[in-house]
C-alpha cells in the first residue's frame, strides 16, 4: 500500500466559517478535532477550543450565535441548521494559568443570559437528530437507559439526571433494565474537571460522590427487575463500580477495565466494598484495588468481575446485547432469578446493611477530599491539567530497554518467559494472582483456563496485516505452584515462522506491562496447560519457562 505525504492539520484548516459552511461541514470539523486539540473559535469575544459536535435538525438562528443550552452543552446556529457543542476549553493567555475542558455552559458562565434551556424528551422521537446525553427506549421486554458523557466523567448534575432516568425505567412495565452507552466510554466515575473548576473543590467532590452513590444504591435496591450493565467502552474507578451494581455485567471484548482509585489518592465509594468482594472475593478485591493495573475483559471474565464478554464490532455488540436482554426477559427462569436476587439482598442487609458500607466508604472519602496532607488535590490537579510525570509511576515495573522487534531465532533455541532484574516488582498484577478459569467463567476448576485473546478481524487477515501489533492475555504463571496467572494485555511485538518437523510454526514475541516476555510458538500461548500438582505424575518438563527473580517455574507447555 502506498500513500501521499500530507501536511499537518492546523487550526487554520479547522476554522469554521459560521456564515457560509453548512451543518455537515461544521460537524465534520468539530469531530475531526475531538477530543484534542479542539477547534479554536471565538464566543462572546473570548477564544475557546470547541469539543464535540452534534447536529440539531430543528433549531434555527443567526449563524454562529448561541441559541440554546441543554445538560451542559450549548447550541450554535449554522447557515442551514444548528450544532450542539458539549465541551469548551478557554484558550490560555500567554504566560497565564492552564485551562481544562469543561461543560460548555460552565465554561461560558456569566455569558449565557437570555439563552433558553431547551430540554430533550427522555425518549427521542424516531428520526430526530439532536444532542442527548441520556435517553430511554424499550424493546423485547427490556428498558434501555442509554447515556454518553464526554470522556466518561459524570458530574453531580449528570449523576442526578441519570438517576431520574433510571427511576423512570424502574417504574415502567419492563422485566430487564439495561444501562450503558453507545460506545467509547461506559463511565470513569466522578467529574474531576468540574470539581477542579468549582469554587470549593472538596465540597463539590463530596456532592459528586454522593450523587453517584445515590445512583448505585438505586440499582442495588431494585428488586422488581433484573438489571444489566452493558459495557461497550472503557470503564474505570467509580464508573466500573457503578456497573458492578447490576445483576449482570456484559462487556465488549475491546473494552479496558480499571478497577481501582488509588492513583487519584482516593479510597473510593460507589458501594465497591460490597459489590467487588461479592463478585471476586475479598482477597482478590484487595489485590485489584491495590495493583492499579488494567484488566482485560477475558481476565475479568475468568475472575468473575464480568459475566459475559461479547466479541465483534460495536454494531454486533449492541445486536447481541438486545438479543440477550430479550432472552433474559422471557426466560422461564426469570421468576426464580428475581426471587433469588431479593433473597440475596435481604441476606446481605442482615449481615451488613448497605447503608453501613456507604457510611464507611464516605468517612474515608471525606478525609481524602479535605484532610490535611491528603494527596488527592494535587493528584487531581495534575490529572486535570495533564502534568507530565517526572518519573516512572511506582506501580509500574522498571526494566532495561529492549529491542521492540525480535527477529526469528535459530531452530531449537530455548523459549522463555522472563522478568528482567533481580528485585521483585513492587505491585504485582491483579490478574496475575488469580487462579486460571475456563472460558465458561467463574466457578470452573483451575487447570482448564485458556487465556483470552484479542484476535485480528477476518478482513484484516485477508488484507495481510495480521502481522501488525495486537494483544494477547499474558499467560505467565506466577508462584511455584503455578496456580496464578498474569493475564495483563501483552503486546505482540513481532510475528514470524520457525521451522519444525511438522512444518512452519507460527511464532511471536510478546511483552506485558509487568515485564513478562515470551519468544516462541503462538500455540503455546493459546493452548496452555496447568502444571501438574506436586507429587503427581507429569510429562517431562517443557522448555517453555517463566523466570522470576532467579527461580524457574513451569509455564505453558508445548509438546
């Protein structure tokens, strides 16, 4: 494939001529610059970077003027329609303080006098084109509460509006309530940018965490319907814990999950001390929240963090979610599941009331928000203003640099996993400490696990680009008993073939963020075998090993 070198796209190329350009051209420029750098423009005499663009097919006004506002977004007229812009970032003055993206109405506070609020109906009319953060629809006995918040962050107001939509769904005659967004993000928890911009960030943090807790409580306390969290995109911190409040969690294979808060100096709330141990056990819940490392959907399925992983593109994902939700609503086991859910909640309330979980979590969060010497304010500010780290974060491994691409090895060369260096990594992978589970999910016996893989789509294989970097779940065994597996996303740095008595053997070099590496047949990655228990008869040891701090333990075998 050949191409033509093109110049970089500058702000002059992105500039919008509100008096001349039609709506589709304006939307195209806005989306091409979303979420960074944004389109530089002038509103009320001040320069802003505009982020996001959604057509409105009904509103009209003077081109370029702000004609409406809704749920934090502003609507600007074009020559033939209007566009909604959810977020703005004030252009910093030369030598002035840094700025951050904010809901447009917050960024323009004091400049919107006389601009009307035009709410959108919760259920959008068929064919209507407009901006809507939260919507509701019904199909196949299920109610769908759909939401899409820019960047996945949920402010106090957004949490309250989502709670109102959820309560509407709960009052409807549906058997299943599905919560989720179209794509991109599910949720990343509280809105740190809005908090940073508040007159009192600690007080706004407190309002925000209580608002999302109210939403989680409503989901947990639902006994009249089954609930499903449909995670189409990434989820992290309180946003992932929000999903765990549902009875079922269905995750798209391309999503990345981060079940931790500690990097922001927070203990976390959202009832995670109830929902996370309930799914993965108390010991592993502590490891997940302490390790501060991403979890792949395949690994999340093995440990019980999610109930189902759905492969395919975003359209296929939504089709499968609709099919599964309808099946759940019309299942003959539905009454029994609903009754079991109510019994489980009642039993949990007797053991430790949900209110006690919330009170304990919030007591620590209150200290995190406003206590002297707490790191949260500084970490929040660094996150919001995108400060560059001055050193490798302590939760990530440090190891010598190595070539990105390993060439083919000579036949018969030994394949090894390795952790370079002599010192143990200070924060082991959360997934690395899990027993292997089968693709059937939690509850299956160890020894049948197959690490999840993210495979190339068929059309890419046909186009001959399968050799491009992709990811596998790292299959490294940890510990002398081989009962724990890493599971972090390991990048395929190179693919090649080596000769064998059975013909060419497809091989790869992979490396995971924890420092494990492998250079050998892909077959030994995708068809691992659990090491035999001590004292049991076993086949001769494989030449595929893990090296960890000078100790060799068995890895996936290849006969």
